[in-house]
C-alpha cells in the first residue's frame, strides 16, 4: 500500500472489466477517488465502483467514448467537478479485431486506432493541460502490451497502436519531466480477462499459450494493478518514460527454452 495515494483522484478509462477494472479496484484499496469510465458495460462499471467503495475509496461512473474529444472532456470535467482535482490518468481502454492484414477493413483499422491510440492521446492531452495549468505533479500511465515489442499475427492494427503508444509515452515523458509530470507505460503479457479468459482454453490450447511464457502461468489483472499503483506512487517518483513489462518473461523469447 502507498499512503501518499490516499485522497488522490484518478481517471481509469475502460474500467468496467479486465485490466482497467483491476487497476480501478486497486486504487480503491489505496483510498483514492476514482472515475470509472465505461462505454457500454454499465453493469461492469457499477461492480467496479462498488468494490472501490467497499475498499475505502470513492467512485463515480462515467459513460464516455474516449476516442472523441467530447468524451474525454466529460471525463476530465467529472473528475474535477466531483472530486476537485486530477492526479492520475490511466489510458487503458482498448480492443482488437483479429484479421489477416490483407483482409483487414479500413473501418476495423480506423476504429482500433481511434480507441487504442487516439483515445490515449486525447486523454493524455487533457490530463497534461489540467496538470500544467494547476501545477500538479501528476501521473499518466498508458497500458500498452508485449505486442509493442512482439509482433502479433492478424493484429497489425493492434500492434501499430501499442508500439505507437510506446513512442508517445517516451515523447511526452521527455516533454514534461521538468514539470514533475511522469508518463510511463505498463506492457501486460497474457492476462486472464474477459477478452482472454483462461478457463475457456482447452488443454492443448493452454499448453500452447504457456509455452510462450517462461513462468508457465497466465497473469491476473491484480498483477497489472499492482504495477500501476507503484508507478502512481511517490515510490516511483524518479521513474518516467519507461515501459514496465508485466508478462511472466514473455518478451524473453521463451521459444529458446524448447
């Protein structure tokens, strides 16, 4: 636990399920004030908010499309109006649509770019503007993926957004370091989420997945949340522009173990 986080305000995009939900709930354990963002899963967002409150934090739900300026502006305004400030912004919202590149439609390409990369830019820009205007030494945390480094077949749009987000993280970290605003990324490996449920994998499929992970186990959202809490805290106050891989060693080319 990080006492310095108590009472601080965070926005977590896409926090109605999966990794975003895990991060928001961990922030609740840190006694933070959390804006729970969702696009369509209101039931999931409500569950997230309930857990935050049970853990001693404060929570508000906000339905917004983070790929639009209007949606991001509403998120920021909710945080400031209801909680009085903004200290941490987590760009987590993202998705993918599997498709071989030669069959990938422009519509699917653009939607993934809009949410995963443009949404992260809009959120970061809004947070930076507010923090600069109010002289807040805040934090921006981007959720990338091991696929910012490892190609993913039939996901050229997804890998483009995650590698692009890595570059954006480093650029913004360099720009705003002198103001005390830290910008970092977390790159999850294979995590047990609704988009990638471990229990849905049969024996052979699970073995195939685990062969890619040196630790031979699938990660949990709570492990990504622990990294986010550390990055947001003063324990990491000399860390900016870095990507923290939470992947069980997946980026270490485990095929060499076979």
